[in-house]
C-alpha cells in the first residue's frame, strides 16, 4: 500500500490483481448484469424452453453457412446466414417474436453480428452464449445432414447425469 500524507491508503499496482480495479457500486453492477441478461440467453435455458413443448415464445436463428448448418444445428432453428439477414429476415421471421441468434461459439462473433443486423431491422433479439459449440458440449441434440445426433455432455460444461446446472 502507498499512503500519501493526510490521504487514505492507495493500493499499489502489485497488491491484489483481482481488486486493482475495485468492483462497481452495487447499483452499477445491477444495471450492468441486468442489461447483460437482456442481451444474452444461456444454452441450457434455451434448451429447457424448447424441450418444454409448445410455443417457447422465441425463434432460434443459426447464422452460419449452409455447410456449417448441415454439420449440425439446434433442432427447429431457422437457418439464415448473417450476410442474408437484411434481404431475407422479413420473409422468414415474425417481427413480433423475439429471435435468439447463435453461431459457432465463444470465439466467434457471428451470433453477435446477426443479432446486430436483426436489431437494426427492428427485431427483439438475444444472442445464445456459447453458440452451437456449447449446445453440443452440454449434450443437447442436434439435427445434421445425417439425421439427429447427441453427444455426451462435457463434464466441464454441464453436470454429469443432469440437465440442470443449478444456476
């Protein structure tokens, strides 16, 4: 700690790397995290809503290429690559129904670009965190050009033997 005469101690840059920048005030944190949830949907939550049957109240949109789509996609998703959203969204999507976008995974911002394009067109939209990668890693079924497939859940992303992570 560094202390200036007559001042409160100032943490030095080497003290605690986690708290080098102090946490936001609770009201600021609540606003930030609340906003984050308004923009993002969790893979498990999307899967649970789709599995519940009936109308989930949203449509899932895969923004990847046709080749990627054939490799595996969320069952029931609409296929609309990002580059075609402006020209085709109106034909494929109901503007009154929220859209959940996804692309490959956390290392890809294709789902974000698709969400931006849709928002600019006036759609309510969220991005599915983790994309198809985490959909598959959490053990949810995909549709492929060969039919439906399911892989075992990765224990690093989902609890073994349970569809509910408890969060």
